[in-house]
């Protein structure tokens, strides 16, 4: 396995993508890493992260085409899995930092429900939003990791809707259940480019033809402004943390990181509190709206993979579900006109991670799209 370089590791430096931490050896491992090690996992190495898991691009190459963005902030984890360096790589998501790079690099990215897995020993971006996630090339592998972690960490939460089988067996039995799927329209259609819309239509047609119960999913009113509210919370909390510990060094940060952190300084306490209230309301509303659906689907990204290595991409399509704390997964769903991967995003209700994985496997098998290997592997 690979692990994003914001997870603390005693035996390896933890650099957080920053020149300020070239020789930082934490005194303890991230607890989630210790669990993997006890189970016999082999840590192959740390994977490159954007600086402090924010939006400063890295020098990591997208293996599908060197001229295109490889996403962020879990950049190295996505590329390592895509390049067959490892079958599993851990990342973190605050807005879209697992699902977006997974989509850009043609693999599967999974973000569990917020708060299920401990983020202790992981360098923080936003304590209100940060969530452990991981990437692989198969949903079965995603399910294996979820099964391992959820059965061995005392969460005090019932994460399954069926305790008769392991999560892995439940995922394998995808054909036994026809799911009710909500298609998120309006905002997602309005903000998508034509190729993204076409791919989404093709996916929903396949699901419907296979018997899936497809309906339009209406977003609650509290969705309005949710991306801005999430951003205010993240930037404010990032500024508070970095200003408290690294005030004298902030001017040494890379440009995008420094700009983002300093922007948090101008956020008022009232705006921060108002944003927390909106996020809290959205979490309540979306849970209620999802009660009559197994999952909802929408594109992972609003646009094609950027032909611009100076950006990590736009998180507007993943951000609402990070704000809501919902489990989400990105599945490869096509290749665009530039030869770059496309992804479909599947979102489940809070703590219904098990159902999300089962239905996502059904969706993946119905789509039946083999994305193949990135071009860099053939060079």
C-alpha cells in the first residue's frame, strides 16, 4: 500500500509536501496505519501530496498524458494506483481530494462517512471536514479495506444494513438487488460541459435499461450556498491552525497555499458560524431527502481533465458531499475526446457506506466499462 504524506509515520519522514518539513519524523504512527501494519500490510512508501493538502500543484505526472493535471490533493496516491505501483493507497478528502484525482487518473476513489475513521496522526486541513479515504482499481479491494477497518476499529456505529455477510461478500452479490437511484440534475447539468453531460446520459441509460429504478433527485433548498459555506469553514480553520503553529513561516509557503491560508484571516466569526449552521442544516436535509433512495449519482467533475499542470482542478462537484459528511465513490465511466478518463460519482446516505459499496458495484458492473491502463505504462 501507499500512504499520502500527511499521515504520520515514525520510520519515514512526513513532509506534507512542504520544504519546511524535510526531516520531520513524528514520534508515533497514524493509528490507522498501525492497524494496517498489524494486519500484515506492507507500506511501500509515502505518496506525494500537495503542500499541506491544499491546492498548490505538484510535479507528479498524470500517467494518461503528461500535459494534463493529475489532480489533488491526494495526487501521488491516485497516480501510484493508476501506475500499478500498489493496489491500495490512502488519501484524505476535505473537498474533493480523493475522488477528483481518482477520476483524473482513471481509478476508483472512496470517501467514507465523516467521523467513522479516526484522523488522529494526520496533518489537518479542517477538523470539521477532513475524512480518511482510499483508492484502488476495484470496488472489491475498496470493500476489503473497509471491512478490515470497520471490523477492527471501535466506532460505536453500525455501518452495515446487513450483518449476515462481510462487506466483501455483500459487494460481490451485486446482481441480487435492483437499486433505486436518484439522478442529481439542475445544478450538475447546468455546470457540466457537454461531454460530461453526454457521458452521464449514457450511464443513466444503461442503468435504466438494466432495470435500475431511475428518478430525478431534488436537492434541498439548503444546497444553495453549500460550496461557499464549506470553503469558508475550511479556509477559516486552516488559517487558525497554521497561524497558531507556523505564523513566522507562512510567508515561506508556496503561493497557492499561502494565498488560501491568508484568505482565511479575513473571514469573520459571524460568517464562520453562519456557514457551520448551513452545513448542519444541509446534513439534516440531505439525509432526509435520501431516505427513499439507495444512492444518488452525478458526474465526478464538472469539466474534462484540465490540460494545465498548474491546477489541481475544481472541487465544486465533490464539495457538497464532503460538507454533508456523506460516503461517496468515483467510478471510471468513459474516455473523453482527449483520451483522458471520465468518472461517475455515487453518493450514499450517512453511515450507509455498506449499501453504497454494494450499489456502486452493481452500477460498475452494469456500466461494464474497462478503462484499461494509462498510456505511460506502455512507453
